[in-house]
C-alpha cells in the first residue's frame, strides 16, 4: 500500500479515494454503496472532541490553557508543549520515512495492526520511545520529584 495516498482512502472498501465522511462517526467513504455498507454496521456518534480554551494576555502571549471535556486519552497542553519543544523529536521528524509511517498510522482503520507493523521499524520505535519519555516520566523520576525514598 502506498502511504502517501492512504490518508484519503475509503475506510469501507479501502480501494477508492474517499470523498465523504459519515456525519455520526466521521468514517471516510467514497460512494453511496460504501455508505450503505457502513450504515448497516453499528455506527455510533463520536464523543465530542476535547477542546482547549486558550487565554491570551495583553501582549498576545498565552496566559492559560484548560481542556474542556477531558477524557482518559486527553493529552494536556503542558505535555504537548514538551513534545513541541523537543529537539530530538524535531530531528527525528525530518526523516521522510518516519513521516510516511506516522501518516499511515494516522489514517489507518485498524490502527492496532498498523501500529504493530510500525513498531517493527527502528525509526518509529525510537520516535515512540522519545514521545513516551517526554510524556510519561519513569517511576524513578516520579520518586525523585516527590521526595520519596525508594
């Protein structure tokens, strides 16, 4: 499968270019026939996307951020800033192959299988490790920060 085109592939037939999105679940489809196949499945309304309210000070700088409708999967703005500011991630993301793999994961219907395949790629594994190290500190780091002796 060509990665560059997989972003706009119909998620029902996985052959044609998607032109539409289901209004309930946002699944991409290409035709009435694919929509009918999809609507026979249990199509569920997607939960509201968590949104971030950003407040600015008089100079135009961000003064505060808060998440409306947070879920267990919500990544907090402070964590996203760590990822945004990481020199290591910026260097890794210069690799076009890594960007292609990330696009493939992002557009996949069966993300578990695609992530499993992506984790076989050393560059993607390195990317995932860096992301995790920035977002989920090791237990030793947590103990040191809290002042507890292990």
